């Protein structure tokens, strides 16, 4: 387990977890929204340089600190790069007081039985070992639910927890993220099935093997209250899932004990063309609004 100060912040800190983990497939869109078009870089390495510049600018903003941002999820290439002359994970903890997590999944399989499972994660043990060496507190991995399929959701959640146990074996805390697609017509039914499967898996975890959950904001407010209170759950966080920041914040505020872990909703409105003062003011307002929604319950 990572140091006790980080553990205390994640368990009990007031604030939210920033998702700064856009990877290969989602990076061009994230950069376009930030005002960086594809002609601004010639290859993947230059593209990742650009997204690293954006992330570094966010992390160095005065408002990005442990008082309101308790953790941040980093992409592997972010973990492997430096910020402020030190490894990124070390920098965000020592400079900003924000606990670092590592995104470990390698994308999604094609849909089958109403879900998209995670692709195999080759070399996972080596990656987890490197994450420990780089000062990561935990990990995050995403799969997707596209229909209220009982068998599909059960398999999806089982895959998450199988990998979760492997992650726990390295002393890291897994953030388990079976995202429910916000556009499906049977979303509420899918969420009921998901709740049952998550509870079953959590009940089977031994004492001392605690996880975090990252879930789509549910149709029924406080649907996941039993998970917030489960002894094996360190924290329940919510993804924005395509909702605007305004709607995501409004939904979040109705779910007691759930905090945000927003990605697109966090960077909404930020631009490479903004002056540092304009950028810092915008990110400060954004952090304040997500913080308020996270502590509302």
C-alpha cells in the first residue's frame, strides 16, 4: 500500500479525482477541443508532446492542488515523462498534493453480449511494477456496458475484478470502471444489474483488499449508496460519460458520497490560445464547480 498520507487523502479527502488519461485513440479529439489541430503535429510522438503540454499546464495551474483535487489519473506516457524537472507522478504529489493513479487498460474489444470487454493487457505485471517504482498509488481500467444483458454485465464485472486482484497483489489500489453507456435506452435496467454484480464481487474480496469504483452517473439518484458504504470500497467516483459539465455536476450532486472523476468535463472550455491568466481563471472556475458538486452530498 502507498504511504498513509495518500491513503488518508483518497479515503477521506474532500474534492474529486481529475482524469488526465486520454490515450492514443482519444488524444486527437482532446487536442482539437483544446484548439490544437492535427496539422500541429506530424506523428504520434509529437501528438503526445502536445497533450503532455496541455496536461502540464493544467497541473501547474494554481487551483490544481490537493485542497480540491485529491487525485489524478495519468496515461502511461504521462507517467513516463517529467513535469517540473521530476517524474510526473512525483511532481503532482510533491508540488500539488494530488495522488497519482495510472490508466492501465489497452482499449476495448468489439461488442459482444451487450458489452465491450477490455483487450488483453500484455505485460501487465511489468507495467504494475513500473507504476510502483514511479510512485503510483493505484490504477484505472475501463470497460463498457451497452445493454442490460445480465450475462454480459456479469462477465464484464468479473473481468474487472480478476484484474483488480492482480493489481492488489502489487500493492496498488485498482479503480474498477465498468462504464454504462449514457445513450442506451435500458440504462436504468443495466445499472440495476451492474449494482448486483458489483456487490457480489465486492462481498467476495478478503478484508484489507479494498478497491475503488468509477461509475456512470445513474438514472436513479443514490442507486449506488450501498457501494459507497461497502467495507471493501475505498471510494466511489463518477465519470462524466459524455454529459456536459453542467449536467454531470447536477447529477453528481444528487448522489451522496460519490465524487467526480471527470475528463472531458474537466477540460471543457480550456484552450491553447488562452493567456496563462485566462487559462488559470477558467480551470479555477471549473475545479470549483466540480468540487462543489462532489461535496454537495
